[in-house]
C-alpha cells in the first residue's frame, strides 16, 4: 500500500484497483480501509477530503514518516531480492516478477495533469 501511495495521493478505490492490477489479486474494502485507518493513526498516511464532480472523496497520501517507512522497506527488499532470485532460478521456476503494469488513470474518472 505504501508503494502505491508513493506515486501520489489517491482514493481507496484507486489504491485497491492498483494493488489488484499489480499482483493479480482483488483486495476488498474490508482489507483496504482498515489498513488505511491504521496507517493514518500511525502517522504514515495523511487524509484529505476533496470534492470531485460534486462528491466528497477521501484522498490518501504518504506523510514524511510514511515515505521514510516506504524507503526503508524498499531497501530491506532490495537486500533480500538477490537471494530470492537465486533460489527461484536454482529451483527452475519461471516467474512474472519485475513486470510493470501501466494503469490508465482515466478509469478513476480523473484528469491527469502532465505538467
């Protein structure tokens, strides 16, 4: 979740969709929103209510602490990934690891500013 939010503010549905697309899963509201609340309570995520097309929407973004936690966890994974890659290769297992999923943000009903 921190990785998704590292790309910029987004609402819960967008977070769930992006997670689902990136790992071939379908996170439910019961998974996403309690985690967002926990991250907000811990100071990792900031919440802003905005009005989009006349509707209130809660946008979540990483706080300074959340960004630090994301970077620390990314570094920890960077340290362990070489060993995991070796184990996977030795086992002769094919993986779709390290593929990039491009997500068209228009599916979330928002305009993307390319400035």
